[in-house]
């Protein structure tokens, strides 16, 4: 491939990469992208043919198409076919940009046309960056930068060559025939322009590495003046039921049938989270009428962020009781903020956070945006012995947690009393455990909800004996209330699937869950009880095998992209800086200890070897005359072998250096002589084909021409170099000739 073809290929690749990024980000539909790439290939094949458009015809086509694109923007002609109709105006702009690019590609292109195409491609990359938050955009961005670097280098080389090319109408070749044949031979065997073309991709790759090596540190250390918690996403999770003020029993089963991603959670101590079987708490409901759970007081107390984006809600007795969780929530149609039980603070770039009387957290709607925040929860529960000894009466404010439906089947209370008496449960804690174990053991989990009628709870307990987590939590809560144990139902999510590659839990809609919290007045603690059979839990390590590992790595990459690129704010920047500082301190301490141990060991070994102590070797005896002579001979042989191995490469390098110097000297001589001949040609003095340079100089009768010719002979044929003073005089002679021409 010659240089011109490589330049066109690089330019076309740059345009194609930007369009591909726009298509992957959702800015261009598959059909429109296919048409664009087909026309792009056709334009490549038609380069230099009569099928290319002239500049005038291109302008006419552009002006004629403007009304069509105005209608596309005004009437949203293609809004029904795109994933996000609210962005149809932006997509109309994308259509116009693609049309402009195709129109310019099909034209006969001058330098300004290529620059216009490069500008359009850059604008397409900016649009793609605004429409996509996928980590795969980074790969497409890298491809675009690689093509752009190669294209810019080629464009500048092409422009410099054209500007420095001599006029051919008065040119007479000054190269000897043998030199011209040698140059043609080298060029035909790929050592001329072909070698240059082969080096250009490497140069572009080096530029890409330099760009990223400079840009990445700037990105991570540049100050953040605004929060990055809210990030645009491709689409939201709709129909996320079970997290409102009123929830009908059985609603969460709709979520449990879906495997759609809801959030990712990273816990500082993931092993501790799995041991404690943490759940991500959403809403707590305290009032039940037989079919619907609701909050008796739906009001929330809102607060604005304190310094550092902190929303404090409570305190803890010791910092080691806190569990720190980092949440990355997908776009969902609920304002609920999830956290582990007993959240004491939220840290996020959010305008406000509200907390209701049951400990539920809410913020602004984010049905089209991801949010990221950090939650701090006191997940430590009181010791079992302390809970068993809690016989304190409930205060009057807790009466609502003891209420049962008016038409509750009396068999529910009878079953509860029977279980408590038969198992000799003499306190609230044992009573809760007895009922919990009975439901786990005697009932089955099923998403095929058959319980119904006027009293679905009694139908579940005494006829169907199978249901989803809501039936288990409702049964446990109501049965304990009949035994004067204060309870409330909590809807949220199970821990999720642990991804070791990302060190995070992946939580899907299928992990939606409902459980019970029991109140113990002496410790003022709500303790979690879960009656759902344990075989339904999804707190695992994910799928195995190659596909499972690849999926985990892909999720880890996406989580890294979201945390450190899309949602990267000043809080995350501060945490990253602290983490790096701690790591550097650890490495510095380890390196110092390792060096000290190595130094002490070397000193001890040297002393043993020199003095012959212990079982070591006596170095003084080792270095006697014969052994020392043998060591010197061995080193000389190694040096001779190395010199012989490097002889060929050194000779080739010296030859190439000499050839390059000779070529530069020849080009210098040619350049100033050709400059003189151009000036004389403009004055009508042309050198005949049978004239030597000296004969031509004498025929002009101009002293400066004769002086320049003598210098040319010395450099060209005498293999001499011009001194700085001679080069200055030569430049003065040439300037005089050019002034005389004017």
C-alpha cells in the first residue's frame, strides 16, 4: 500500500470508528448504521472516479435536503423507532450529521473537506460519549484515537510534502542514472514509501499510549466541583413493585420471576456480609388488614446534605460495629434507597434524603438515571442471651405493631399458642424462633400463588401451605402478634450473587425478598427473622465454568467503569487517594524491611565466606592465583563472544548512518542548486539539456550564479561540507538573485 492509499484508508477508518461508537451507544439504529457503512464502502471504491460529486453539486444536494431534516426535527419522524423518544430531537441532529459526513465523503475532497470530515467524526464521538456509559465505549474510543492519530500524522506529512515539492515545469533531473535506478529499485522492494507506511501504525500506537498515559492521571486527580452520583442510563427498570406505602400480599412474586439487574453492592468486608446473611432493606410496613400491608404514617423527615455529602440519621456505640456498603443502583421507578438494617448515615451527591418512622430511606426519583451512594449501618445484633432475658413491657407507642386484622381466622392464634406451648418457648425470642422454624420446615416455597379467597393468610396456612416470601413473612408477623410480640414486615432484597472478580454482590429482581423484624424493648433493637425456606436464597458465588468466569469479569469491568469513571466524584476521589496513600505506605514499609533483611543477610554471608566461618566457603582461599586467572579468561571470552554477536548489527547501523548522511548531503546540494535554477527560469534563463552546470553558469554572466555553481560542484562531486560561513554566503547569493528577479 502506498502512502496516498494509506492516508485515505486511515481517514475512512477514523470516520467509521466514530460512527460505530455512535451506533453502539444507541445513537444510530442498526438499519441506518448498515446503510451508512455500505455507502462508506462504496465511496472508497469510487475514489478518483467520475462517480464522485463535485463541490457545486454537493452544495445543491445539501440545500435541497435541509427542509427534510427540519421536518425530521420538528415532527419527530423517527421517534417511534428509537428506544428513547424523549431524545428524538438529538437523534434528528445525528441524522443530519451522518448525512453531512456521507455528502463530504462522496465529494472530490480538498484539504478543507478532509478537515471538515475529521471535525464531524470528533463531534460524533462526543455524542456517543454523552449517550453511553458502557465500559465498551472505552475500547471504541481507543480505536478512534488510534485512527485519528494515524490520520493526523498522514495529513501533516501529505501537506508538508506538497508544500515542499519543487515545480516540475522547469525541473531537470540532476541525479545520475545509476542513482535514479537504485532509488527506483529500493522503492519497488518496499524500502522506500512502503517502509514509511508500515511505520505509521506504530507511530500512531505510540501516540495513543502517550495520550492515555497523560490523560488518565489528569482524569483521576483533577478536582471535582460537582457530584457524580446521577448518571444517564440507557433505560430504566420499570414495575419495581413492593416498595410503596401500600403493598398487596403476593406482589413481590412479579419481581421474583425476573432476572433483570437492580443494583450492585460492594461491602468493605464481603465475607462478613455473607456470614451475617445481610439483606438490603427497602421499606418497612406496620399495618395489615388481611390483604394489604401499609405504613400507618407515610410521612418522612427530609434533610439536606452536610459537609462531604453526609446524611446522618443516628449513632453507634463503636465504629467496629459499622458495615460500610457502596451501592450502584440501576434506573428504577422507586425513590427508595436500599441499605443494610439499622442505617446510621448515607453519603451521596443527592439533593436530599428522607427517613420515615420505620427507618426506610427515600430520595429523588431516578427512573432514567443510575445513582451511587455509600451507606453506613450498625449490623450488629444484641446477644441471644440478652434477647431471651428481655421481658420488659412494650411502651404505648408500640401498640400498632401488635394489631391484627379484625376478621383474622381464630385458627391462626390457636396454631401459634400450640407451637409456643409445645416447644416451651418462655420468651419473645424463643417464640419467634419456634414459629419461624415451623414455617420453614412445614411449608414450601412457590411462585405459583394459589392462596386466595377472603382470607389469603388462612388459606396459605391451613390449605395451600405453599407460597412466596410474602406469605411466609406475613404469616410469621401476624402469628407473633397474636402472641403479643411486636413485629413489622420489611421488603427489600437478599444479599445477591457474589462476584469475586468485582468483590461485589450482584442483586437482581429475582432476589426481591420479604422478612420480619421483631422489636425487643430492653435493647431498643429490631431483630431480623426470616421464615422463608433457605433453599430459595440466591446468596451464592455465581455460575462456574468459562462462561461464568467471563460473565463475572465483564460485570467487574462494568462496575469499575461505573464507580471510577461514570460516577467518579470528589468523595470517590478522596477515598481513592486515601487507598493509594495506604498502599504506598504499606509498600514502602515492606520494601524497607525487605532491604534491611537482604542487607543483613548479605553482610553475614560475606563475613562467613571471607573468614571461612561455619560451613561457608573461604573466599580468601577461593581467590588464589590460578582461580583468579581462570575467572579473568572467562570474562574475556564472554566479552569477545558478545562483541562478535554484536558485530553484524553494529556494522549495519554504521552503514545506514553513513548512507543517511550521504543522502542528506546530496539533498542539500540539490536543494540550493534547484532553488537557483527556479529563480533563473522565472527570468527566462533555462539550462539546455546538453549543458553542464558550469557551462550554464558561464552563459548567464551573473557572478552569483557562478559562485553557487562552484559550491554545488564542491558538495555534489567533491564530497565536501560547507562551513557555516560558506553556507551564510551561499544564502546571501541566492537572496540577491531572488531580489533581482523582483
